[in-house]
C-alpha cells in the first residue's frame, strides 16, 4: 500500500514539475493560442458566408454597389486644392488590397433550341422515367412542400442514368435542378454526383472520349472537379476548384453547363466554378450525357433531379439583335405559373441591356408567350406579366430608361412548336425582343 502511495505521489510530483517548466508552459499556451485562432477563423468564415448572400442586383450590377468615399477629403493623404492632409502617425498604413471587393457578373446564357427537356410531368409517380435508360433503378416521386415531379437517383458506383438524346452539337448548354434530403455533417466526403459527356450511351464509364464533371454531395469535401480523356488516353485536364456549397445543397441548387467549341464552363446557381478554355480536345465526339451518383447512404441520404434542359446554342444574342433587330429566346425561365424570373436566366437579360446601352436610340417591344397548358385567358395575362417582369429587370438592374421599353403578351396564341410534348412546350414558353 505504501509503495502504491509513493508511486502515486511521485507521478503527481512529476506532473506538477512538467507544467511548471517554461517549455511545457510555452507548449500549452501555444496550443491555447492556436485553438483561439481557429475559433476566430471559423467565426470569420461564417460571417463571410453570410455576407456573400447579397441581392441579385448587387451581383449583376456591381457598379451600383462599389464602395465609394462619401467624404474623401477626410481620408488620410487626400488633397483639397494644394493642401494635403497629414496621415495620423499612430494609424497603420493601408494596403491597396485592403477592403477590396471583387465582382463578377453571371454570364450563363442558355441555348435556344431545345434538344431534350424533362420535368417528369408525363411520368407516373413510382415509375422509372420514360425518356431515360439505366442499369439500376430509380423512380419519379413527388414532395409534400416542393412543386413538381422529381427523379430520384440511386447511389452506386456502377449505376448510370442516361437520357434519350440523339447527339450533341458543337455548342450547347445543360441545366438541371438538384434536391437533397438527409445530408448532414456525417455524410461521406466521397459522396458525389458525376456528369459524364461521353462518345457513347453505354451504361458504364468506359469511353475513348469523355469529360467527367464532379459535384460534391456532402458538407466536407468542398471541391468541384473535372477531368478529360480523348483518343483512349488521359487528357491534359484534371481540375479541382475549392468552394463551399453546403448552403446550396440544402436549398435546391441549379446546375448549368455551357460547352462552346473547346470551352467548358460549369455554374452552381450564380457561382461559376469551372471555366476551362481547352477542355474539349477533340471536337464533335461527345454526343451523350450520363449521370452517376456515388457515396450516399441508401434510403436515408437521397438526391433528386428535375427540369433537365439540354439546348443547342448558348450563343451571343447581342449581335443578332443589333443586326436583325429581333430575337426570340426560351432561355428566360420563370417559376411555374408565375412571372418571377429565375435567377439563372438573367444572363440573357444582361445581354439585352448591353445592346441597349450600346445603341442609346434603340427601343424594344418585349412580348411574352406561354405554352397551351391551362386556361387561355390566364395564359394571356401571364404572358403579359412575364414581359413586364423582364422590362422591370432591365430598368431596376441595368438602369435602362422605362420609355425605351414596351411590353405585350400573346399567351398561347402563337406557338412555334407542338404543345403535346415537353420539348415543344419548352420552345413555346419564350420571350421576344423586337426593335421598334
């Protein structure tokens, strides 16, 4: 017993001596300091994320939000006439990089000619969608608080989902919405959604020519990535771009991809993650799209997609409007049954504003069109309201004078495609801009 007490006392004495030594104290305070620094960093990150959630007009028209000095004569070093104020000797000198804000306008322009569109409205709940193929399973579902039908993908390394698409042009755009359920901090960092652009529609990854873009479906791995392969060999691109998309994943993000000859771009909502000018090393060989979901726990962690829209084009509409005096686009999208413009459509509105700013004498008539679903009188009213929404966006976001813009609506009275198919309806939901 005495031996045990002596050993215990000896250990206690050694511990006391250890913590009383200067080196031990230094190590302890160093750890405390690092812990405090990490806490401050986390708080700053949360504050930064909160502040980046600005209104769309500040994103698209930063010139109105740029910081300015309301009273520049009070700033250190400023001059009035020939007199210069003297900086406060106690204040630290400001660096050029201090307090800078960086802006980038959302420039995605969706293609005009719809090649494939599926909102799963023509499929029965519980069925696999009729315009897709897979080597696994999946089904169309509805939500209690979310509008529309959604296609649930099942996670598996070997399961692929391929829409029935007959080839792709040189320039095209891809858009779709994502909805997630059950994600949390414990979701595997290896959970991803992969979008393949491939030279075949086989239900696997194998291809001599392909591009694979990977979107993280988790809260820990914050990298959007892409790599390519051409002529049976690994390509020159293996890109990985950091970016926290936790908030987006919890709020139905919109994914947009634009392929323009060799260039590949990818956005999640209004944030552009990838812009690779020579991603397509061999032109006109990528003719199919495949989806592959990996890493999620079946039944508890779930992913759904909707509104897949693949369209030819994504071209610059400005030249057409300047030279021909008229354009028609179905790339300006609205909430279903509403005149609310979807944010991802504002790239087109931006282009229209640039034409009006370049030609200050130009006036435009904005005409809205709908598909034939619903009551004709309701559609007529809705088409006029949508044209008015576009007009208001040009006025409020880009300072276009109201007297240069007129609006009208035709409802479903002037279709350009068949209203019996999803693709035809998407073509008919359009906005025209006609020079007056």
